[in-house]
């Protein structure tokens, strides 16, 4: 047995237990069990269940000590085990599982103190059923968050711990849940979506609460000169896309984040000099307002101790901040409402569903599709050549761990493909790209490269008139781009050798 164990750190005590000194686990447990028990009581409430879960966590930790990779983090590890066991207990109690809520307690409606008439009772029951149906239609993770916050009265922090998700993800799920419920319930939404204040502390947010962000990258829009500027939360995972940025501003932002000198001075280089010449400075840029899908920014100018906010388009404001060295911030409520957490699959699914609905509406409302591509179609490949092309595409797809790899001609012809997907959908996608049909291309991309499986789509030109496209897991990065280039160099040379001159 180790002498004076109370003065040893967690790492040495864990090592002693793993080496066979079981009694060394006692000081570890005495050191951390009180806070573990407090955690269980906060999640499960006072009573024997919290004590049982804390004890179960201790047993599980003892048995799992040989698998602990960082003994110095024993305390955090034990707390994580306890939180997981508490979540399992909550699921058993059906605190957050909608399907097991008793019908009479699922939603509390405060219609008045008097006993309802039979007609009012029937109306209340219809309202109740409508609410239950709307809740069932929510994605499971969103539904758990809505029920926990609005019906069970948990705070953001408590829900984050119960659901095993970041607090930002909980806020996002609640926002999207409210929007979906309002669409389904319309006039009922405002009266029903009122948190039970008697069971949780008031959740408040200062109107001027701001989140620091930086520019992650500048993206190009389909068949358009417009750009998309992606703002990244500095101390968190969320991103805010600023879309429909004009080409000049987008190029300026891209140049400024790359710290490249302009070929010729532009308006974006002139503005900070004018502000400085007038004795002022750009104190900050803040994206403060979201109206529909449009974002609005304020430029805070300071001169002689006086401040003034000037409203501007977000893209122009971000470019001015970069040129002036001023911070860029986003109102917390705007980030909660329109921010994207790349790791939150439910949030991404909801956003994707809304985008699909928007694209379908635009396709249904447009007067006519764009004219077809004027490029002549190539002759079909010889069966043996097609087999060899498909084999090379399959090797390339496997090397890059892609979901689908396709070879398309600029006329819109699907030359060959391998991997997941249906040939008819792939062919329609290739034709839409060739026709420069932005809306249809974006819609079909979601079928060809499903967002749940594909994070980045990369392409490489083959000859003059063909291109290889591959959908891969993992976000686009310099490292991924380098990997793609290395694997496609040889593949492109082989494909060019296989294809007839008119096809390549």
C-alpha cells in the first residue's frame, strides 16, 4: 500500500491501482466522489437514484482504469462516466423521451381557473393533439431539447450536460425547433412556447452581447460572380455564412485575409485611409441584425471620443474591418439564430431541408430554364475502354475514401462513374452543371453528394472538355487539397490516355 496517498497526484494513484494496489483507489474516490455526487444530484435530483448512479460510476471507473489513456485526467474521466450513467437513468425515467410522456402531462396549457365546458374541453384536446403531432414531427435531438427546455424547465447548461452536446448546439436546436413549431402551430406557438419559469432560472441575454469572429474562407457561388464570406466563431465551433457578397468585395476580403497587396488600389483600400485622414478610426464591425435571410452590419466609428454607428452591407463592413485591423463581431442572438455548427448533424439536416424547399420553390416559379450547353456530345466509349475508365475511377475513389467519383464531359454527358448513387440522377446533375443551371445543380448535388456523407466535393480537369469529381468526407482544407492533387495527378494522365481526343 502507498504511504501518504493523500498527497499523491491522480496519475500516480491510478498507476498504483493498475499495478495491483487496489487500496490506492480509496484516496482517488474520496478526492472526487463528493463532486461526482453533486453532479448526479443536479442531473437526477436528490434521492437514492443519484447516490446509486454515483456508486455505479465509481465501480465502472475502477474496472476501466487499465483503459484510461491519461491517468492525470482521472477526475474529468470519472465525471464523464457519471454524467453518461445519469443520462442513461434519465432515459429510463423517460424524462426527455417524448414517446413516453403521459398524455395528460405532456403539455401544460393555462387556459383559466374555471372548469372548462365540454366544448372548451374538446377544443383544448384538439389543441393538445395538434401540439403533440407538431412535437413528433421534430427531429429526435431537436425534440429532446424543446421538451427539456420548455416542458421540463431545464436551463441551457443543464440541457447541454443531459444531452451531451455543446451549449451552442442546444441553442441552435431550440431556435430551429421554435421555427418548425411556429410553422406547424402558427397562432398557438406564442402561447404554448413559454418556459416553465418556476422550474428553472430566467435565461437572459444582453441585447448587445457580441461574439468575436474571424473570416474562415471566401467561397464562390454557383455560376455567379457573387461570393460567400464564412465567419468563424473565434472561441467556438459555429460559423455564420454571409452570402450574396459582390465579386469585388469578395475578392478584397480574400486578398486581405491572405495579406496580399492589391494589383491596383480599390475602394476597399481607400475607405480606411479616408477615415484615418478625417481623424477617426474603425473601432469595430458588428453583424447585429437578421431580417428574414438578410444580415445587416454596423460599423462603429470613433473620432475625438465620440462614437457613431453606420449601417453597411456585411461584406463591405468585413472588408473595411480587415483593412483597418478592427475586430469583427456578431450579435449572440444572430449567431444563435443563423450560425452553423458543422458537428451538429440535426441542425445541418434542418438547414438542408430548408434549402431544398427554397430551391424547389425557385425552380417551380422560374419562367424558363437556361439554354442547354452548346458543346457537342462525345461518342459513347467503347465497352472495354469504359471498363478501364471505371476501374481507374474506382481506384481513385478508394484511395481518397470518397463516396462517388464521376467523369463528366462539358456537354453535360456522364462519361463514367463509380460508387454510391443512381446513374439517372448523376446524369441530370452533369447536364445541369453544363447548362449552368445554378438552382437545379444545387438541388441535385444534395442527392449526388449527400450532406450526411460528403463534406467536400473536389474536381480536376481531364484534357480540355472533361472533369473528374469526387465527393469525400471531411471538410476542404489545404491538406485535403494536397492529398487530392497527389492522388489525381497520375489518374488524370491515365484517363487522358484512355479517352478519345474528342471526349477529353
